[in-house]
C-alpha cells in the first residue's frame, strides 16, 4: 500500500470539517472535485496508514498519526514542483495563516497555478490537482493546505511556524 497525495487531502478535509459531520463518500467527492471511487480508495488507504479510523459509523482523524506524518514525513514524500511565473492562488508563506508571521522579500510569492487566482507568482504544485478548487470552497481547508505546503517547501523558520499552526488547528479538531 502506498499513500497518495489525495489521501492526505481527504484527511485534511475531514479535519477542516470537524468531528461532528458524518460524511458520505459522494459528499466528500463533490467537495474535493474527485470521483467517488477515488475518494473511497483514498479513505481506505488513509485507514490502512493509520491516519483515519471509523468510530460510531463516522470517519475520524487519528490526530497524532496525522501530525507526525505531516511534520516528519510529508516533505520527503510529496515534494513540490516549482515552476515559472504564473497566475494563481497564494500558498505556503504567501497566504494565511503563515503570511502574517513572515516578512517577505522581493521574490514572487509561491502560487498554485489557477486561472481563478488573484496573484502572479512562482508556480508551486498543489498537494493534489483538485486542491485549489477545494480550497476555494472551504477557507479552513485552504489554511490547512497552506500550512501543509509550508511544511512541504518552506524554509526552516517557516516550517516551525507551520508546525505551530498545525498543532493549534488539530487541537481545535479535538474539541
């Protein structure tokens, strides 16, 4: 079994939505711009990897396992591709919640390439191809993906800030 980027996206969507929601695979698929079969397979892989489990008929995130993977493994497994200047959605240190903690220099910001994006910057591949569309629908998911992108491709100081933000958001899920 190999964990795929969409499995992490699905798990982050579950965190963004909170514990109270009881998801159907069709609902998750629509929210994430994925097929139902792709979503189902992603949840099954996330379960096998220990990131998600079923409790009382609901999908729940294994917070410790997710945090450990995101902090210590993600950047080695899902390395971002960087490209040329393009229009897109800001990510990593250029977007909330990381941007408020980082002083930027004159470099163009990292962006997910998207015709709907408001900013021109350096292309930074999203965790999964549908992540930008899903992020536009869900501000909480967008912030989690920004944190994840900072962990994937940020400098040491930015990753430290992202780790702190991640811990705070996972603690919010627990409530």
